[in-house]
C-alpha cells in the first residue's frame, strides 16, 4: 500500500466511513503510518471497534458519530 512508505507521525487523518470496509482499512493504514485518526461514521459501536484497533497499533483515535448525508449532522460535526 502507498501509505507503507509514508511517515505520518504528528499528523491527524480524518477518515469517513471508518466503521468497516475500505474506510476502516484506510483508518488503519494511516494509524500504522503514525497518524492519529478521527473516525466518522453512523455506527458508533463499529467505530469504537476501529478505535480499539488503532489504539492497539499505537495511535490515538477520536470517534465522531455522524451521518454525513444529513446537513444538520455535518453542521453539528464542525
């Protein structure tokens, strides 16, 4: 993966759809490259699982439950 060669220590990545699939994989790749990761998705319990994996990899994770298809939730997220 392209992130294998990156060193992201001291950076923060914001990953949407981070509760499963490609989003979860991208969140993990950023964490393994050294970034702290802000995780956004609708499923809070699945986000917590991703956050636990990121913490185990040695990075910090911030869980942000939000449905980004909702303009109200996007506004509340900021």
